[in-house]
């Protein structure tokens, strides 16, 4: 298809329509859980008036915002990056913002946060910050994200759990038990076997087969449905459900400053901007690096457009009352299946739009079936570690902190912040001030404030 080839640069990026479609479907299946999980997180909280958001309306808002944002990324950014309500960001909205203001006011802060990110992108400041990060740390960010998404997959599948005497352990009891873990193990082994045999669509085939196995197992075995996680695999009673758009547009932009107070609202806004800014930055770098789209100087093509779309997505998420949308790290699953262009994002976005009508199908694929893709892709992203000069302590130490803190703190932002602060500190301690771009000084100070924001709030509040 010459038109698609020219518009999305398929040939130049070494891809095909088939690969992009498979990649887009794989990304959707790896992140479809957000359609169910985001409503649970937001729906489990109440605002200052005691009001709660309904699950049905939140499901529609989540799918709608994800569809619009991901389609925009495909058409404008031409990148294999899907967007949806960011985990962590939705927790800030639910448990930091809502208790101090109404839901429309909390979503208004989300919209404002997206607007700030757009300003940073349009002015070029966000691009300058990303380009100021040393190339070795960009590779470290990619490795850290690999470990992070692998841990997400292992935890979601129940293969790794919180222990009584240790922070984490093997399984819920210290041993692997239960059918969901068995299904996950089967899926992971199948996926690895198909991948190393270079089977086309290995990840997607494995997810589909494992989902079918999960449905069969769930129908014949006695299993606590909570063991499956958010999605329990079963044949849906109906294929179609009507979307409820009742929350779309329910936004109060500035009311939160009056209701919660200027300081509280500003802290929430600062947290949303900084977390969204660097979470997306880390994911964009990591996924683009894995897709082979980063040049020799660590620059991502069409970065300005990608960053602008990310900011717009934040506003879209707030306007739909779905919380802030951001680039999803599960996009790496589609990249692992061959996605290299925005065509994959169009496929993912279209499936998100279809999910508005077919939400019962989104509840078919459990974490046990989708999580193996995160583990495998995490392993593949670890290969970027060879590009970090581990013999140079100036880079090795901040790179290690970047890599370690992402999975250990369950946050991309924390890893990026720690790495940049320590890199700047090491260069300054050795008198190598000429190797520290001025923007790194600014970013390091911002991160210091970010890490100390709760303490500072208590000190001056």
C-alpha cells in the first residue's frame, strides 16, 4: 500500500503493514486491562463531598480518552506509542486531589497539567531537556523500564507477590501455587519458545492461545476469581454494551484552587506535571530505543510532535474524567511484535474505540495471558545494557540507580530523577562542570523538590 508506506515511512523504518497490525493488536491486548483497572481505582475513591464516580461511566471515559489519544499519536507523532490513563497519575487524582476538592475540580487540574506539558513541548523546552540527558543514561532508562514492565507482568500474574518477611517472594506463599500462575507459566514458556524460533506474531499468538487456555481452565476448575486479578477469563454473556458518556466534559478548571486552597492545588498540579512529564519521557526514550528509532546521538524522530500529543492526551484524559492519559510502557509489547510506526497506534486506537461497544470482550484476556508479553519484552529491553559504559563510574553509578529504582519503587519518574541528580552530583564533585548542561542543573533541582514535596508541604503548610 504505497499511501500507507509514504505516510508512515514503513519501508524506511523496516516495517510492513502486517507487522504494524500485529504490533498494534498486541499492544492493545497488553494494555486492555486499563479499561477495567482505571475505573476500579477512580471508582474506589470519593471526593470532598462524598461523591463517587460510576464504573460504567468511567469505563466509557477510559476507553474513549485512550482511543482519541492513541489515534492522535499515530497520525501526528507517527510513533508506535499507545496512550491511556496513567497508573500512578490516577492514584494522585483519586487519593491526593479528590479528597480535597470535587471530581470536576480534580479533573480540571488534570486538564491544566496537560496544558502545562503542551507549553513545555511547544516552546521546545521539553525537547531540550530530553536531548540534554546523556546517551548512556537514556540507554539506562530503557533497561530500567524493561525491568519495571517485567516486574509488573510478574506481579500482575501472581508469579511474584509481597512476602511476610520479605518485600517480595515467589508466589503468594513463597511457592508457585494456583491455576492462574500455572496458566501464566505456560504462556511465558510458549511465548519464549515461539519467539526464539522466530515465529511470526509469536507474542500475539501466545496471548490468544493462553487466553483460551485460561477460559477453559476457569470453566472446569474451582478457582477463586480474585486470583485472576482484575480480569477473570470467561466467555462473556454478551458481546455488546452501550457506552455511557455521562462524565465527559464534567470539568471545573480553577475551582480546585478555591476549594482545596492554592498550596494544595498547586502541589497536586506540580505532581501531575512532573510525574506525567518524566514518566512519558522515560517511556518514549525506552520504547523508541527498543524500536531502533533513536539515532546515534540519542534523539527520537518527530520528538516535538510526540511530546505535544502527550500533553494533549493529558488534557483529553481530564476532559473525559478518565484522569491524565500518558504514553503506556506496554507499547513495548507491540514493538516486540514488530511495530515501528504510527500505523500500529492507529490499530491500537481503533481497538480502543471498538472497546466502547465491546467492553465485555475486554474482560476476556486475564493478566495471566497478557503478562508474559511484558516479561519477554522486559528481557529484550535489558539488551540495551550493553550500551552503558559500566567501566566509567561517572555514568555507571547513576545508570545503576536509574535502572534499579524504577522496579524497586514502581515508578519510572523516581528512576529518572535519581539518575539525573546523581549524574549531576558526580560531575560537579569531580569538577567537570563543563560536562553538565545547564538544563540538568535545573532538572536536578526540580527533582530534589519533587522528592521532598511532602516534607516541604508539612514544613511550610
